[in-house]
C-alpha cells in the first residue's frame, strides 16, 4: 500500500467551516495549482481535471465524519483506484488540516507519481490556508 501524507497546516477557521467548504467539490478548484490543471469539471459531489504532463484525475465524495474527516475516492476517470482523506482537527477555534492518500501502486507507477502527488497535496494544504486565512 502506498501512503502519502501532506504537510499539516493551521487554518484560522473552525473545522465546521472547512468541512462545509470541502463538501462542495466546486470549491476544490480553488485549491489546485491553476497553472498545472486543465479540463476542470465538477457537479458539486465529484470533480475531474487533467494534470499537466500526467493523467486525468477524478475525485468524488465518499462519506466521512463531520466535521473532522472528509473521505474522497477516485472515479473511473482516474488511472488507478485510490482514496484521499482530509483530516480536520479543531483546537481553540483554529483547525489543523492534512490529507492522506492511499493506493495500491506497483513499484514503477509509485516511482513516477509519488513526488508529484506529494507536491500536489502540499500545494492543496497551502491553498487551504490562503483561501481561509
């Protein structure tokens, strides 16, 4: 099992605000590196986008535990099945946020995608802070 964890960031908002924001997949576009994605599509509960120099990624909501965990999973538009969990830990009105990606990847695919995915998830974490302060 390949597991990639993003860096943890602190957002100056309660977890309920971030949970509500992340439950609308239309908002996910605000967290992505705009210069590296194209063909964005979203219907509110799922989204897909093409990553420059890589594959199309599809994500859909897959449950969770309000307001501390949002579970996402790959759609059939993705090149391989995976899960992406967003963890939100509130403390004193601020929220620590991080993501955990898990997938069954063969060694060759893992070598190709591990670093770009880690960079993507760290970018998403930074953007969550930028969007929400």
